[in-house]
C-alpha cells in the first residue's frame, strides 16, 4: 500500500507534468498568433483589439462605404379616436365589430411603401367600453387598422397615455403586440422601459425613442409607466442606442399643454429649447412631434431636420366642434435618409398634406383626393393651402404634390 510520502511524490510529478503541458500549449498559441500577424492582447499597430461591437461597427462602416443605404421613414400625427370616429368604425364593421382600416386606407401608399412607417397612438386601447374626451378609451381593434395601413411601429407616449391607468398602458401594448406592431413610449415594466426599440429600414438599424412632455396632471402609476421628456433622459437613451448599434436615432416628442398651447401653429419657446438640445447631439438623427392638434413647421436646425408637429391624423376636431379649421389638417412626413461611411443623416423631407373628411372620417391625402374627385374640393384646397403655408417649402422640404391640379 502506498505511503503518504508516495502519494505526495505522485502529486508533485502530476503537477509538474501539467505545468509542462500548459507551457507547451501557450507556446503553440503564441506561434500561431505571431504567424497571423497578431500580438496577443494587442493589434500590431499598438492598439487594443476591437471588441465584438467595435468590429461590427467597423464592418458596417466598410459596407456603407462600399454601398450606401437609402431609406425613407414615414411619420404621421395623432390617432385621436373620438366617439364619432369609433362609431364610424363600428358601422364599417357591420355593427358587430370595429373596422378602422377603411378610414385610414388612402394613407397606405405613404406608409406601407416607406422603408419604415411610424404612427402615433394618442389614446389607450382596452376591451372596456370606449370613451371619448376628456378621458379616452379606444377599441383595441384600432391596432388591426394600424397593421392594415402598413405601419411598422407606434409611439404610445402622449398626454392621454394614463387615461386608463397602468391597465390602459398594458392593454395598449397587448393590442399592438397581437397585431405585430412594435411600440415604445409607455411600458408594462421597468425592464421594458430600459430596452430601446431598434428597427430595420433596408438593413439599416434605426432606434425609435418616444416621449411625452406631460400627462394632463395624472401621476404615473410607476416611474417606468410612460417616458416623460427631459433633455438628459433623451440624450442618455440616444447614446445607449448608439452603443447598441443604432445607425440612426429618431426621437418622437408628444408636446402636451404644459409646453405648447393647443392649436398653436408655431413652435413655442419650450419646444425650441428642448429641440435645440436634442439636435446638438451627434447621436440623434431627427426629431418628429405632434400634440397641439395642428401642423407646425418643418425646419432644419443645426443640420438636423425637425418636424415640430404633424397635426391630427384622424379625429372629430373641426369647426363644427367649435375648433379651428386647421384641426382637420395633418401631414405625413417622409424623411429621406442615407447611411454611408460618414454616418446616417436625413437629406430631404417631403410631406403629404392630409384632411379628415367628415362625416365619414376618411383621411384623404389632398392631392390624390382632388384627382379622384373625392371629398369637398374647396375644403381640400383650403386645407392644402393652410398646411403648406405653415409647414413651408424649401430646397430640401417639399409638399407632395408641389402644386395642386387646376380646378
């Protein structure tokens, strides 16, 4: 039987053998590395080896240098579902279900044909009976109408996000999930809020960030229930999205009454102050917004395009409701982007003036509607003139069509 001394000697021999084996393996690895032109732990140029994320960025930059990617982001205004809007959807569904798709169908060429379509869901959606202003609840079938129109993702942060509490936020997300629509701005958990929404547009990775400036005085049930806009919060999220590989960062801000009065067609000082801080960041590509229920200008600030407000996309607001005629006006903004070796930028913005036709609540792109003889021609022309008069035209900002047909 081996003694304790014998066992100790055997352990020493095994340990020595292991050290010789480990040294041999390290030597082989060093020879292979040198043969490949690599110094272990460093590049031959003296720098540290690239991390997987850095390597990916370098690869993407090389790809964009060889073949730039051109893509278009479509963004539109408030889906503000007053009772006449959902009542019409119920009639379109034969009285047995809600069908919002026909009200939005004429937008499809400007949404589905874009590389990436973004919408704004103003009001929460739950299975409870629908309600209108001032505390909204929208039939979840709206999500199917959103899908049918061709939108890929929606912003759910607005001053009405909390109208149905956390339940409204959760159910809105479930309705959009069921329809296969990405969404951000309001969340079911802290973890969900931390996860940036990254989308693809012709292969380019686009981050979509969404915020509201206020919630009509309703306190959030949780700190993570809805994104409240602040420069530091937005800039931090944009930087994080960049670290996660985003080539472009689109920021949507819903402007509540605490920052701009309703029906004001020019940006307020509060809007301008926030936007100027955002466009100064190299991590932010463009800013889009809605909230005051009317269109506001599209401007180029610090070489970044800002769509201050797209107005209402669909609602019951109108002169018949005692409100300005401009509340029936809206626009679909088309951000024309290029991703190349220098980064991603918006080169031009075109916009489609739209008009909500009452009492059928069909959203009409003005130019095509006039050509097809749809709607009231006088109202459509007046709407186009109002929108273009506010939003403006320039070398890189143009309405579609540039001029209305004679008639």
